[in-house]
C-alpha cells in the first residue's frame, strides 16, 4: 500500500513536451470512442426532452428540432400522472429512503467492526476476519432463497426494512475499513490512550477525522449499490407502493412499452442522481481501489 | 515509543493483573463493536448458507410441510432438460462475454492512461454507464434494437448491413445482450486496469526504450506481464459475474426467443418464486456456486505465478 502511494502516477507526472503525431492520433481515437460510448446516454437524455411527435422519427434525429421545441412534458406526465399505473414519485421516495438509511447503517456498523478487527485483540478475531473475507466470493444467489424465507418469517415482505437490512450484511465494507485502519500509524492512538482517552474517544476524535476519505468512498459505493439494486427488491416487493426505482422502471417498461418519451424520462431520472454522485466521488473511488489492493 | 509505553505502566505483579483486566475489558468492548455487524452478518450471510444447503435437500413449496429427500433435487437436475438448456445458454454468454469484458476495458485503459489533456473527462465518459441501473440500461437498449423505431438498424443500413430484429432472432439475441452488457460494465474493469497500469514502474519503460524497444515490444514484454495480477483478478471476477447473469437478460429478452437466452439464475428465480419449488431452486444455486468455485480455482492454478 505504501509503495503505491510512493510511486508517482505516470500520467500526471509527465506532460508531453511536444504534441507529436502519436499524441494527436491518440486524441482522435479517444474522441471517437468516447462519442460512441456516450451515444446511448446522450440518446436517453436528449429523447427525454423531445416533444411527443419527434420521438420516433425516421431518419432519427438526436436533438429536438428546432432546439426551441425542447420540453419537459415527458417528465411532467411521468411525475404528475400515474405512469402505467405506477407511482413514480413514490418510488423515488422509497429508493432515496432505502439508499440513505442503508448507507448510514452500513457506515456505522462497518466502521465499528472494521476498527475492532484492526485495532483490538479478542478471541475469534482471526476466524471472524477469515469468514468475512471468504464470504465475499459467495455468489448472492446462494443467499436469495433462505433470505427470502427469513424475511417472510419476520413479516418483512413488501417492507422497506428488508431492502435496507439484508444488503447491509455484506462484508465488503468491513474489509475495506479494516484494511484502511491497519494502514494508519498507531502513534497518535497510543498517545491518546496513555492520556486516558477511551476507545470510543479515540475512534471519534482521532481515527474518524483521518478516515473521512475512505468513509466517503464507502458511502458512495454503498449508496450506488442500494440505488441500483434490482434483484433483491424485485423478489421481496410486490406491492406497487413499496417498489424502488429499478423495480418500477422494469414494471412500467412493460406497461408503457412504446411510450418512449415517458420511459426515457423515467430512466433519465433514475440515472441522474447516480451519475452526479459518481462524478463527485470518482477520484475517491479510484484511490480506494489502489488502497485496498482489491485488484490483486 | 516503546520506552514511553513501558515507563507509563506499573511494573511487576501489579502490571500483570492490570494487563489482565485491560485485556478482559478490551475483549468485551471489541465484541460490542463487532456486535451490530455480526448480528446482520450472521442472520443474512452465515445462517442462510446452512439453511440454503438444508433446503436444497428437501422438497418444499412454502405451504405444505418441508420434506427431507436427500440428494434427490441434485440427481433430478442432472436429467432436467431445462436446467441443461439454461446452463448451456449461460456458458455461451460467458464464453462471449469474458474475452470482450477483458479486451475492451484493457483497450480503453491503454487509450486513457496517457499524459493527455482531459484524461479525467474521458475516464468519466467510460465509467458513466456502470452507474446506471440495469432497468434504465434495458430500456435504452431495447429501443436501440427495436426493428421499427430503433436507431441500430438505421445506422447499420447506412453502412450496408441488413437490419433485423436483434433481440428476437435466435442467432443474434445473445450477442446483442453481450454488446449491451459490455457497454454497461466496461467502466469497472477499465478502472481496475488503470490502477494496475499505474503500478508498473516507469523505469522499466525507460530502460527498455534505451535498449531500443518499440511500441509493440514495450506492450508485449512490460505492460502485459506487469498487468498479470490485475488481469487474473479481472478474469476471475468477470467469469463469476457472467455465470450469475440474470437481470439484464430478463429485461432485454425475458429469456427468449425459444429459451435461447434463459440463464441459470433466471431458471433459479422462476423455480423459486413462480413455481415455489424451493428445494430444487436451492439445489440450482449450489450447483451454480460449485461451478463458479471450480472456475475460480482453475484460473488461479492455470495462470503463471507472478514473479516478485
């Protein structure tokens, strides 16, 4: 871990002295590939802004034509009428609630557990850590049926509690936090302990301020996992009023199958929070990949 | 630091008993810190493993009492035509998906990982799709592939390729799914490759250049070996992910045409939550796990050891 931070990042460290032919060639290639890559997302957002009569025209037009015909009527229809019998604003509320509470829960329990695994000695520590690490290779499908039954017995079917609690049980966050805490020098904590600070004080006043970056990373990754989760909510929730955004999107893609304007605005609304969040946090996420050495 | 520590502690017997008490306290508070996570982890991760194994040995529809039937679910699956169909489909998806899900992100990473202006913007462009939920991805691509109003056929016909209904044609449905999936998820593997590239020491390239090595040789003898651990990790996780494919297929084709894209997990899902054969579905889950595990072990065995 330390070596990685010590080696300079070649891409930033060295600027080209002269813009050579190779540089220009690479630039052109990058622009072409980026445009191809962006096309589906651009199509999604641009279509959501087109008036009804411009949505399926041949030949296809990318921008509303003329630009002044750009409209929010698709969004209006989606948000203020029941889209295909589904309440989209309600689904957004559910998704936000599940993602925010779930992220909060994960941060609290994973920071506590990761800290205990990194800094405290107790019988069974090695075993617990080994179980957490090996749990990360388990395909989630193995857990699907038993967890469905547990949730059913708890009376949590069609209940947002099930969508919050079950994904929070994953061990990845604990692993991430523990790896990070192991890398912080213990000097400060030792000094504080000698001065009589309690464990909780040390965690709160010394360790957490040093860990803002990694906690933000875990929060963003967790939020995105909750926000985009499809299979588990799809199985647990049947009632329309408890559905999250991905489940409602799938449902209305059947009932509004050729109303592309409404569908695109729904998909755009679903994608927007995640894209914005990611743009802000991209650097953090990339750094944490290097930090944990998760790529081997 | 050590001297400071020793100085502040009482010595002799007193120290031993103090230490003991400190240890006990430490143990208890450690368990308290672990507790909230451990409750959830045990309830929804550890217990379900054993429960799932047991369910796979029973016949159960959630209504009539659970009946222990030994390994019958597993032996039945071996002669279950539908199970083999879904397994074949999933293997086909994996075979198409894995090479592309390694090569495309590697290409993107090599392209982006250079000293150029706007590197961050390009990286963001390739990462945006993976931030979008599968349902939105499916809505976009179903329309792209739509034979009457989709834009895929329009642009293909411009360059002289005959359009068709990509998602309902038995020959093209799976490749069409793979293309959408590659576009959706390449950002993640690209990010991993970029992290791997930045760990290759620049001096290696400088030394090779002095020896007169050109572009291809630099790539062949320095970049590729340097990326070996990253590539192994990506290969393992991509194989696992491919065998677990479900949501994107469900939403693009629903498993059709003629079950040609129906995956193992879709079969599992329908067996459990539409036909309520919990025992059989659990057995499918465990067979899937076994397959994934075998592939993971094989990949670690077959790949050359990275020399330190």
